[in-house]
């Protein structure tokens, strides 16, 4: 008889029996290596020997931006020019500042310091990294910032 299905094994344990050559394994831990084997089966559930083992590694969990409003965080500032440059732009997940005029915050005290912005979190948070972006040199045509992006103009 011909092949009508498969048995997928992870670490020697049966985890799925797809009818096609496609299978998605779920509920796995991040950054973890798993070994899989496969056996082809016929309609009477007669299966060939398991294949050679192949290894797959899950991707790491992405860090969460706990400063986002969707996590309950609220931005406040020493001042704000207008509703065109709201303090809410500092934690709206728009890292390029596009479009300038609604994508960035501007204080109302030009050349008067200090100015400040603060994020109030919803409850206690563990913070292991703080990233701050500023207005880019070419702010009318900004690019997605990276850890190595440098700026040359003084603003």
C-alpha cells in the first residue's frame, strides 16, 4: 500500500500524526533544541522505521517593550509644545518619529533646560534595558534606528 500518513516523534515520543508532509509542533520552550524523527505509514497503520534524527531550535522570546501604552504605561513630560508634538509620542512604538509633527515629542521651552520625560509603568516591572531614540539628522526621511545608528547634527 502507499503512504497515507506520518508519525512525528520529538525526543522519541509521538507528538503528531499528520496526513500530509507538513506538521507544526506547538507548546515548545524558547531557545531550546529538539530532535525529531518521522515514520511513513499506510492505511493499515503499518509504519516504516523512524527516519534519522534531525534537530531544530526554537527562537528566543522577544523582549517586551513594557513602556508601551498597551502594557499600561503612561508618558508625561515637563512641557509640550502642542498637540502636534505630544508626549504620548515617546512611547507609541514609532521609533523613526514619522511623521514629524505627530510622531515625536517637543518641549515648550526652547533652549531652556532641564526638560524631562517620564514613563509611569502599570505596577512593578523588571527592566533590563533602556533604549532612547532622538530626532534623526534627516528627520523628514528617517530610517528604522539600530544600536549602531549615529547622528551628526546638533538639534
